[in-house]
């Protein structure tokens, strides 16, 4: 199985797991040089951590800044940040 087919199968799997049902139209198939990146399921964990996003439902109490500091320490990161706080539109209904 070539890289293109592996990539398509990976995309179809995550699309299905996300609840989407769509057909992919492939204009052409061409393998990408393995010198440029790594397939997601073959990527080392340190690359996922370095380039990833943590979706965190922060409980009341610690600030977003504190949570970022904890994550930086846990994963031994130099840089990390948060994208802000998303409050529900009507907190009294949550």
C-alpha cells in the first residue's frame, strides 16, 4: 500500500469517527517523498507534543495561565500558550 492510499485511509477513518459521511474525490495519486514529514500514525510522540493542541475543559479554580505553566512543566516545553476562555453563551443554563 502506497503513502497516498495510507493517507486516504487515515483521512477516511478520522472523518468517519468525527461523524461525517462524505465521498473524497481524488484528482490524481502521487506519493510524497518520505524526506518531507511523517505520516501521523508513524509520528513520534515528541512531535505530537511539540506540534499539538490540548483541548482542556478547565475546572473552576486554577487560572488558564497556571494550567499552561503546569503543562509546560509536565511536558518539558519551552513554549506553550492558551487560546482564551470560552464561556457558554448562557452560563445559567449550563
